[in-house]
C-alpha cells in the first residue's frame, strides 16, 4: 500500500531550495478499533456535542473554541483569529539553526516523518542540504505548521533521505526528578552479576522486539468469537410510518374538483 503524502512544500537553507513532501513515519492503521454499540438494538452509538446546560445538540456553525476566565466565563476565538497568529508561511521549512547531532535528548522527540524531494530538480538541492548536515555532524532546527498548530521541528540525515521530527515545546517537558538518594552506593558484587546478565540478554535490534502482544491476542479473540457466534438475521429496516385515514391524496382531490 503506497504511503500517503500529507504535506508538500519547500526545504530551504540559505539560497538552496528544494521542493519536498512529508509522509508520517508511523501508522496506526493496523490497530484494532472498536465501535460503541447499543446492546439492545445492535446499532452503532453516535457521539454528538450538546450544550452542558440545555442538553440540546449544538450545530457545527455554533461550535467555537473558548478559553476559561477566572469569573467562569470564556474568551471565544474564531478559526481565522487562530490562523492569523500562526506562521506566515506554512509551506516552507526554513532551517535557521543547527545543533550538534546527538545533543538533543530523546525526551524532546515527538513524531517522526519521512522528508523526500518531489522532483528531479529539487533532488540535487535536497542531497546537498542532507550531505552538508551529515558532513558537519549537525541536525537542523526549524518551525512548521502541522496538525493545525505550529511545531518546532528537527531535521536529521538518514540514509538517502531526511527524518523530520516534531519536537515538544520547552514548557511541555517536565524537569527530571531525582528520586534516588545521592548518598546511596551501588553494590559492586551485585553490579558485576547484573553486567553478566545484561551480556546474556544482549541482542541486535529488530522490530519484532517491540510487537504489540495485546493486539495479537485481541485479534485471536475476535476471530474465535466471530467463528463461534451464530449467524445474525438480516436487520429489519424501520417500518415507514402509516398514513392516517384522514390524509387526502392531492391528485385525487384535484381530479374530483375538475370533474365537478
């Protein structure tokens, strides 16, 4: 199945520009997703926005983002007001800063994406930018609007391409808490024993080491239940409302009127 490109734009470093596209490096399409079902009818349950006081459904046109104030009221923001404070350009990855490769702790990393050139003309410029970062052993830092919000992003050479990571903001990552008594000393004999145990359990990385075992068990459970479950009867469609005896056929009434 071809990977879905969800962003197209340009990668720029100084005077070098390349036409590029982004594809998410991870996918949730293989995950099992459940629907909420009405046990009595067997129909799916729908989720709707309702007013918290009147409990009436709220139309899409009346749904607006609000930020709570101290007095319990809300400051309302329209979509165009939110878009106005975003980046001036959402289609250019302009690398403004570089940091040494490996200097950013993994706790700052968020989502990975594959960045690739979109045409032959941009492929050369793309390669120049990638190899320049690789030769200098640096990664690039830029800003980009993705998922309807502005992100700080990191660009890292990887093989013949570039991996673009969205990064967590500074106020999103908590300070590390030292919960271990600094005066406590490690037992040398116990540490030596654990070193040997680690050597025994050491292996090369492979994706099978991080398979979702719960997902596989749920898949097996679903297959078993689907096989053993009795065949369901065709669901009856709701009967059309019967017309009362007082309802008059307009065409018949018109014909009688003309005849008279």
